[in-house]
């Protein structure tokens, strides 16, 4: 049969003391370290989440600013095109006006020259008529 003596009680007390000592020396510090690590990771996860949100809002703001810049660029481009068309029309009108003026000047000059030639021919009509008669008839008039 089983006999219980004092050594069994001493061993039970030793086991309990060892459990209590190990709890304070080993188990609680390790548990505390795990809790601190868990809190640190939770803090880092929160910080990462915050940075992701901040990055998302910055990307959104960047895209919005980029879109606004593109729209402004398109507006400026359209304004520049319109200005170029206006300048082209003005230049074309000015050139057409200059051409018209030169045409009128040339026409007047041509008319004056024609008038001079006509007057010269009329002044020489007698001489020309004599030359023509001489050529046709073969004698001098």
C-alpha cells in the first residue's frame, strides 16, 4: 500500500513554491514582453494605417491638382490657338489690303502708261499712216 510521509508534503510545497517562483521570474516577464510587443505592433499597424490614409489623400490631392493643371493647360492652349487664328486673320486682311492697294497703284500706273502710249501713237498717226500707205502702195504719199 501507499504510505504518506513528510517528504511528500515537502515535495508538494517545493513544487508549489517552484511554480510561484517560476511564475514571477519567468512566466510574467515573458507574458509582459509579449503584451508589450503586441501593443507595439498594434501601434505600428495604426501608424501604418494612418500613413496609408495620408498617402491616399496625398495621391488624390496630387491627381486633382494634376487634373486642374491639365484643364488649365488646355484652356491656355485653346486661348493661344484662338489668338493665333485672330492674328492670322488680321495678317491676312492686312496683306489683302496691301495687295489691293498695290493692284490699284499698278492699275493706275498701267492706265497712265497706256494713255501716254496712246497719246504718242496719236501724235505719230500721220507718220504711221504714211508708212502704212507706203508699204501697201509702194510709193510715198
